[in-house]
C-alpha cells in the first residue's frame, strides 16, 4: 500500500479573502464530480491533461483515478519512474454570473480546489482494486459488487491503469455572494452535444 506521508501543506491563493481551509478542501474533493489532471510530457513539451472521475482517500491524503494502460498519461507517469511524475489536479464548479456596470467588474461565483504531488501508477493488485472500487463506490453508491455487478477481477486490471496522486499541497477557494442584481446562471450543454 502507500508509504507514510506528511499531511498536505496548504498553499494560500492570491485572493486570501476567498481562501478555503482544509475542511473546505476536503469537502470540495468529496463533492466535486470530476477534475482535470496535468502531467508534464516526457522530454518536455506541453503538459498532458486528463479530465476524469476521481476519488479522494485520506490518511494519507491521495487521489485515485483510472484510465487506459496506453497513451500519453501512462507514458508520462512511467517515464518519471518510481518517484512519480510531478502532477497538478484541479476540480471546480461555477455558480451564477455576476454582471456589473463595467466589463472589469463582471464576475462569477465559483468553488474549487487544486492539489499537487507525485503521480504514480498503482502496480500492487490489491491497492489497484481498492482504488478502482473506491471510484465505483463514490459514483454508484447504490450499487454493490457481487450484487449489482461482478466484483473487480484480475483481467479488468490488465485493461485499465489505476493512478494515485499523493497530495503534497492543496489550495482551495470560493466566491459566493448573496443577492446580486442581474445575476444569472449559464445554460450548460449536456451530452450529446
């Protein structure tokens, strides 16, 4: 399993008046439905971004994600070796748009968290199963393995890679306002587009 680690270090956002504390960061990681992972490309170049479902596990604080065994993300993590690839992950949500008398003062309500730390591929089958099951439990808590779907089997772990981001730092912030004249929500498209 995972080695003992220090607790994540809080990083103050530039707008300290909007900073969230550790409890807020934990709520954000538990409640926001998806996020985007950034990992540097092997040999330099643009970072690889992967938007995905995730689960936060505590003690020690880490995220589990899964994706294909082949591709840019797997290549970047494997190229980094045992120490893991430096990674950033962010999850956020948007509230109302807040119009103003000047373009400069237009704003938006939001809440989000960003974490950083090394990203490794989980090679231990027991931890990979545990991480993948935690993802399933988060997104389908009403369904149970062995009752509603087959339990995770070794063949499935050969087809999907489970990644663990060991959280070194986190930074959370939000902007929420009360009554605001003219505020409105954005119509967001849902699949299929």
